[in-house]
């Protein structure tokens, strides 16, 4: 049932979705056809059909591809491929074989072929088969062929119903909402199996003839065809259904292949990321093991030093408790040799510490060297050994005297506090050279020590503050500048004034070195002296 005087919004929405789906389906069909052409060319050029026992390419097409038109259809597709290859860049406008068919006769004349395609595109940006045919006819006119007169079977004409004006009808279908009501046919029928009926309340409905009483509407309810045409229509419907099922199957297979490839790609990316993570963890474990080994070596060395100090203290106590005359022969020759051997081993281990001064540990080097230097200094004082004293001086970087070593040790103890104070003043917003110097002058004697502990950014900032304190207030050629407007991206970028034009300056920016535009002009009010952030 259809109401003629009511607007239906859902019909337009359903039409749009269905029309889009139909167009996408035909686009997919054309795409798969071109894909099949590439594969057919490989089969023909590499003669792979011989592996299946076929004598030639034609036999293969007739046997294996008969469901899709056989050798005749394959020739049509190959001809379309020739047209697209011959036309070059314009081939992208030919969407399927039907559009290429009228251009096939021009494939031996590429210039005329390209001219025909250009004419078709000029007349219509999205040309169809008729546009390409008309363009080919303009370039190379073709005389019409004389058709042989073939007598076609007579198709019985369907007699148009003659609807009498003001015919009275009654709705006889019980399921119809107007069952039993009488209406009038006041307009011509839109087709052979429906009528436009006007009821007493003024509503007009489109009703099937089968829902009306047969006596008042003596018209056929369905269109009728001759038996031979009915069989042909049924065969066409069956063929169309098979073609749709085949295309759906190919589309499904293509989508599954694409999904599988995407899943494999994601799995590969995950495996690669896990491998990289494992590699990083392995490197970190190696570094941690190296640090543990170094700490273990230092711990053993400290234990040995403590044992030596304890042994020395015991010997000193023994000497103090007993006068020299009471020792007598208690120290035999063998005891003397044993004691000399222990002292010699201690000195050899102490002297080996010089290698640590040449190549200090990578982690917390200054603190480790300070502790080892102090241990050697104490050992040298206890044993009165000059070699240990020299080793302590090399490690601590001072003169080989007890006073110089003690003074150097005090400096190294103050080093962490010096680095902390300097970093605190550098972290203040808008730090100036005077503020930095008020803190740094207290540690001027150990500048090289705290300078080595600062990062590259911190040392660059100190250098920039010092340069800014000595530079003139006027920006000129050679000045290191940045943009004065904090809302500009160039506010934090570094540039150098390369030319003075009087009222304006030419600035070459560091981050433009790899770009085509390397410099720009600015007034002095737009610039400021650059300071690292």
C-alpha cells in the first residue's frame, strides 16, 4: 500500500544507501577485473597452462574460464589492457573494459587514441562508454555496417487497460485496512497490476488489482510474457544471481586476505618491539653487573686496607707495651721474613691504585677517587711509605706532601656542596652573571672540579652569562640574539646578526640552516640578546 499525498523521508535514505552500495560493488568488480587481466597476462606469457596439460592458451580459456565468457571474454579484457597501456597517463580515466571497447580500433595509432580520450574528457570529466565511442567516431569516422534483415519473433503486445472514468470498486482483501470499503477510480493506472483508488474521505491509495473485487476490475494482476521469453528471463536471472554470488565470494576472499596481512604486520611489529625491549634490558643488566663488580672490588680493597691498618695498630701497640730490650730473640728470622712479605704485598696493592687515577670509575668517580686517596694517605702516614704518598697525590691531584693532600681532601669534601649551590642559582629564572659570581667566587679555587661536574647546558649558560655581562647593550653584527616577543616561536631560538642595514638587521637562525630560507630581517626593537633556557 502506498499513500500518494504523504511524504516519506525513509525512502530517500534507503535509496541513498542502496545506490552507494551498488556503485561500490561495481567499482570492486572493475578493480578485480583489472587484477584478473594482470594474472591472465602472466599465464599467457609464461605459458603456465602447459603444466596442466593444455595445448594452447585458447584451450585453457575455454576449459577453465568458460563460466566467465571463455576465450572471447578474455580477448576483450586483453584488448582493453592494450588500450590503457597505449594511452599512457590518460588510462586512469578508463574504468572498465566496456569503456575501452570503442577505442580498441585506434590502438595501432596511439596519437589518435590519445586525442580521442582527450576529447571524451573535455566533453565529460567522468566519461562513459558512449562518450568514448563518440570521441573515437570524431577522430576516425567509421561507416555504419549494413545490417542483415533478420526476422525476429513477434512479441505479443500487452494490451493497455482501458479504465472507465468514475469506476466503482470495492476492497476485497481482508488483510487490507480498507477492507469492504468502496472507492472510485478517477485516474489512469500507473501500471498493469495496480489502480489509484479515491475513497469517500478524500484519501487516494495505490492498491493492487488482486486486492480489489474481480468484477469491477477485469485487468490482469501480473505482466504476462510468451514462454520463450519467460525462459530467457529466468535464465538471465539465474546467471545474474550466479555472477553476484561469485563477486561476493571474491570480495570476501579479498577482505580476508587483507585482514590476514594486516594482522601479520601487527604481530611482526609487536615481535620487533619486544626484541628491542629485550635488547635494552640485556644492556642494562650488563651495565648493572659491571657496576656491581666495581663496587665489589672497592669493598674488598677497603676491607684489605682496614685489615692492614688494624695489623699496623697492633704492631705499634706491641712496640709501646714492651721496650726494645725485652724483645730479645722473640722475632726470629722466619718471623721477620713473614712480616716483610706482608708489608711488601700491602705496598704492591697500594701502588696498583695508580691505574685508577689514570682511568677512574665511570660512576661517582670523584667520590671513589677521594676515598681511595684518603685511604692511601692514611696508609702512607701509618707506614711512612713514600710510594703510597705519591699514589695518593696522583689520585687526589695535589703535591706529594701530607699538608697538600689534606688540603686537597678538604676541597673534594666541599665539591658536592659547591655543585649544589651553583646549580641552585642557575635554576633561578632570569639569572644574571652577578648572581652567579656571588656564589661561584667562594669556590673559585676548585673551579675545575665543579666545572667537570656540571652538564654541557649548564656550562653553556655560564659562558653566555659571562659574555652577556661584557657585551655592549646595542645589538650589532656578530651578536647572538633571539626574538623579543615571548609569544613568537623564535623567542627560544638562537640566531646571529650577519648584516646591519641601519634601521634593520639581518639575522641567520640556527634552526633554519637545513631550510631554503636561512635568514630574515628585523628591527632592533624586535630582538634581544640570546640566553639559554
